[in-house]
C-alpha cells in the first residue's frame, strides 16, 4: 500500500470513528430528552388535583415511558454497534423510570 493510500485510509477510519461517537452521543441525548419528558409528566400527574387530569396524564405517561424505552433500546443497540458490550453503564447513568406514575 502506498503512503498516500495509507494516509487516505487512516483519514477515512478517523472519520468513521468520529461519526460513530457522534451517533452514540445523539442516541444518549435522545434518551436524556425522553427521560426528562417522563419525569415532567410524572410530576404533573402527582400534582394533578382531579381524576380526569390524572387519567389523561397516566395515558401520557405511558406514551412517554414507551418512547423512553425505545430511546434506551436505540442507545443500547448503538453501543453494541461500536463495540461497547457492558450495558451496566447505561443502567447506572440512565435508570429506567417506573412503568406507572
């Protein structure tokens, strides 16, 4: 392999590594946002004073929880794709909220 080809190959590999890191970061950010939504809906549910509002917020919480669970799964898949097999870090950094508010 010529030096020029080797340098081009190295640049491409560096670009791939940067893109993997960026994609992993975006997946983490999506999970953070989804968990923040779950937390906000849970707080609203707790503060609700009437049964109708609580029922509506419980439905909204279930939707937000499913979205957070999907974002968590996407992060786990992204981590696997870049070779990070230990998922305990995700469990510690992004604890799964309770299924019900």
